[in-house]
């Protein structure tokens, strides 16, 4: 099955709706997260307003797992996972993701497959 989102390299999205954004935010201190999220979005898309405790929960889960999931958060029918890319000192410098159509393996199957590599 072919699936296209019509996105280009450099397309911007609010950080909390992408798995890469969640991974990058989870690597920051709580103060820096608040600072980053206080900046206006340059994506041109409306930003969902989440309560601070919801943001804390999302980022805590990401930190605990070591990877992030975006289950149709960005677009209907698209599920993606991202992992941090660390430098030689262990500092998160980037995030790498893979996306699939939701008709492919379910959320639990993706979690189990990723967990098997840990």
C-alpha cells in the first residue's frame, strides 16, 4: 500500500504533535521546555493547548521509554516513532523517525518490536 503525506524536507510542525519533537523536548530541562513552548509556532498551524501536567506526562513517558510515538497526532492514518540521536557524550543532538500507515502493524505491535531491540 502506498501512502503519501505530501510533506517536504524542512516542513515545520508544532513540536508536541510530532514524535521527533517529543524526543527533542524530552531531552531538555523543564525550564527550557517551557521556554521553547512559549515561543510562537513557526509552522503556521494551530497549536493545541495542553495543560502543563499533560506536557510533563508526555515528556516523562518519552524519557522513560527512550523513544516517542505519534499515533495520528499529526495526521489521520499516520503513526510514527522516533528515537534520539546522541553524540559521543550522550547528548541528544537530533531525532530520527519512521512513519507508517495505521493499517500496518498496530500501536502495540510497534511498541513490542521496538522493545525487543532494547
